[in-house]
């Protein structure tokens, strides 16, 4: 093995890891946008198309996560703590999973009456995905720590709003809906969407940990 090859082995592969994290976070925006379009269209055929699109984008996210883990196994030195890299990749993947889970529940449970809480939760999910992407794109140099922390604050605020929307929606469901099947269907959907916002907060928590360790 040449000296250059040895040196390259020990140099952090920032040009591999950061683009992958950024690709994963940009994919989340695409997922959030598709979910928002899904809950705001009355065209049933278009809903099916968007459900399939969300499924495909979730698979894209899985592939990116797999590549991140693969690169971690191949490289001796990483841009930041390996445990935090694993946690960040997993948290980003979890957001995609729960967005896909939300769309899948709407399709499987044949939920055609899209209520205001569903639309609001989808809006908050997209907001969270946008802020996750903003923060992740600043990770490569850590010079704009304020931009990352501001995004984390907005994510935490978004998650608090989602908690309120979820609690109010479930309370109204129990108060005004008499059909047990309908209650179960909508509660399951609300829970999946609210969990997607929780996963955005998980990303914010990992990012804050990375900032503390690399300050």
C-alpha cells in the first residue's frame, strides 16, 4: 500500500458523509411536501399516486441510511462521534418511516375525509423537515452554530404544537365520534403523524449533542 493510500485511509471522509446526510434531509422535504399534497387533494387517483411516491421516497431514505452505515464501517476516522453519526442517520430514517406510515394508514384505512387536524399535522411535519434540512446542511463546517441552534429551537416549538394538535384531535374524536372503528382509524393516523414530529425532535437532540461535543 502506498503512503498516499495510507494517508487517505485516515483522512475523515467529509466529502462522503456530509453529502449523504444532506441528501437524507433533502429527501425528507420531498416526503413532507408529498404528504402535504396528499392531505390537501380531493382527487382519489392523485392520492394513490402520492401514496406510491411517498413509499418510493421512503425506500430512497433507506438506501441513503444504508450507505451511511456502510461508509462508517469502511472508514477509520469520521467527521464526528460515530455513535452520534449512527443516531443522526437513524433519526432521519425514522422521520421518513413515520411519514410513510402516515400515508400508508390513510390508504389502508380508506380515510377519505381529511380533517383539519390531519392537515395541520402534515403542515407541521413539513415545517420540521425543512428545519431539519437547514440544520443538517450547516453541519459540515460548524461555523454557523447559531443557525443550527435556531433550527433546533423551531423544531422543538413545532413538536410542542403537534402535541397540542394531537391531544385536541383525540379529545374531539372521543367526544363527537360514536363509531368505534372510525375512532380507532383516526387515532392511529394521528399517532403516526405526531410521532413523525417526535422524530424531528430526536434529530434536533442529536444535533445539539454534536454541537456540545464539538464546541
